[in-house]
């Protein structure tokens, strides 16, 4: 009498196939500081590398599925800036590139605020622009050397009337480009300062 014992079945030692996908794999962020979400689907640990100094990630590593927020700092450069993120599985079997582009501004200013501390004194702010631009919001008490132009320009501002109020007065000028971007500068005239001629 012979006794034969046989066993069969799938191997428990087989490891699951590593899975890693990202969506989307390209991002375009606005120049004024923007956030978008990168979705990761994975059955393993992952790591993100390649982020530039102007781009922050809500998480640069993790395990399994995740949503990672990409946040760009405000850019004042006319040229766009780029970086390529690499999302890589734990063992390095899978690498997924993610292209991130932040748009450049078509208009930028060298200052955000001007104080007209002395009566009759002109102050200047500089516009950097790669297209045509216009300035709006100019009040009666303020003289602006130019309210429209093309390309870079130095704009002179001065108060043309006496501020007899006990409080400072201010206005925000809006500088808009034909490309659709805009910047603003706040002009403050101190209380009790009269305008004068240069």
C-alpha cells in the first residue's frame, strides 16, 4: 500500500506588483501665488524630489494613495519658471515625472507703497512690462506723469492739493497690462502737508 500526499495552490511568497500613478502630470500655476492638487495612487511608499525653492509641497513622502498640494510663491518675474518633480516608488521601480510651470507676470512694480511725506516732492515707481499698460484710479489730488504706455517706464507721482484733513489720505492705483495681469501701488499723502511746485 502506497500513500501519496500532494499539495497544490498559489504561492504566498509572490509579492504584489508595485503600482504608482500620478494625476495630472503637468501643472500651470498663476504668477500671483497659486495652489493645485497632485493625486497619487500607489500600493507602496513613495517620495517626491525636484521641488524648486519657489514651490512648496504639503507632503514630500508617504505611503499609498494621497493628495499633495503644490503651492507656488508669488512671482514678480516676467519670465515663467519651471521645475520637474519626480514621484518615485520606495524601491525605485517606478518614477513618474510631473512638470510644473509658473506663469510670468506681464507687468510688475518695484514698490507696493509710496508716502508723499514732503509737500510738492515727486516720488517715482518703476513699471516693468513686456506689453502695453494703463493706470487707473487716479484721484483729483494726485498728479501722475503718465497713465498709459508700452514697455518699461518710470512713473512720477506728486500731490497737487493740500491735505487739510487731520488724517492721512490714500489711494490705490491699478496698473493693468494688455495681457490681463495687474499690479497695484498705494499712494499715501500725509495729513497737513500742502502741495507745491518743483
